[in-house]
C-alpha cells in the first residue's frame, strides 16, 4: 500500500485537470493564470505520518515541440523519512502548447526500488494520434480530439472560469495515460475556506467522480480544494482509501502570476 501511495497522490493531483474539453481542432485558450518559472511544493501524509513530497514546476524557458511554442512542466514526487525504504522517485513531464493548452510531448519516468519505467509520447493533434515509445517498443494510437495527458489537463483547468458553474455540475474529457484512453469526470461542489501554514484562503471545491472500486472509499473518495482566485492552484487534496486517508498540502511556492490573498 505505502509503496504505491505517492504515485496515487501524484496522479490524484494532476488527474483533475483532465476534466474539461473544448471542441475545436487547434484551439486558442487564453491564459492569465500561470507563467513560465512558476514553482510549487507539497507535503504528502498518510494519516498524520509524513510520507513524501512533490514539486510542480514550469520551466523559465519556452521550448519548441512539433513547431509549437511550449511550456515545459515537471511534476516530481518522492518518498521521504521512514517511507523512503520504498525509494519512490517519479517524474511526469509535459510539453504544453502555450496557445492551445494541449500536450505536444509527454515523458514519464518511474522508479520504485528496483522497478523502473520510462515512457515518451509524441502527440499529433492534427491527426488525432500519438506515438508512444517505451523500453525500445513503439506503438501508435488513435485518439479523440483535444486529448490531454495527466499534467497538461491540470494547466488547462486553471484557465477556466469557475464562476459560470453551478454546484453539482459535472464536466468530463478524454485523457491518454499508460496506453489507455480514460473519460475523466469532475464534480464542482461549491466554495469554502482552507487553513494553511500561510493563513486562510478562499477555495473552490472539486470531486473527481470515481468508478466503483475496492481502493477508494466511495465515488467521491478524492476531494480537491483549488484557490478561488486567478491562480486556480490546488491548496489541499484528501484521499479516502478503504484502509485509511492521505492528504497533500501546499508547502512552498514562488514566481506565481497573481499574489495569494492569505488572511
């Protein structure tokens, strides 16, 4: 259980972003929420026990992939303290189209003790396809329009106007991950306030809608609190497992586009 905990939390953090879609073929999505150089750090707990940390960083440099300008976004997670006996070092990297908020390239590098997995995906949005390379094996996939990966979808989420949503609204979109296409769903459940080490902050409450399974407790076993401002950054995540609960909380940040309103 503890060996896979951090990977689950990292996926939970980025998976909510794959919940929204726009219907055009190379769309333009205005972005006033984040910028190059942005950095966030999170602490991960299982119950009251610290088990790991995660960083989410947008490179200061703009890259060119498929002749498109892209942000390079890194999500890195690791176990810490006593749980580092499992030696988890996981990296998810997306080259995110600065205009369309779509992934042009995705890399995943997983290390858990002796287990290792490295994967590269090149997206072709004009052809709705992707080429995946893993351990010298290449495979092509046909994909739906405006497909997201687990990192790019989160950044697209941050560009949306939540003021137009009603409590109970459910939005969905396709996501490509680990050779599978998923229909991700997220429910908007209102607004609230979260207390952090920096002070209290207004938040938007979201619940990824989960299929029935034995791992999570109910279809709303994951709860996410996103800052109710122009940043739209996850402040806290809680996950209810069948055997206990885990959480992920903001620990540090820098180079954000808009100042947080702590109180």
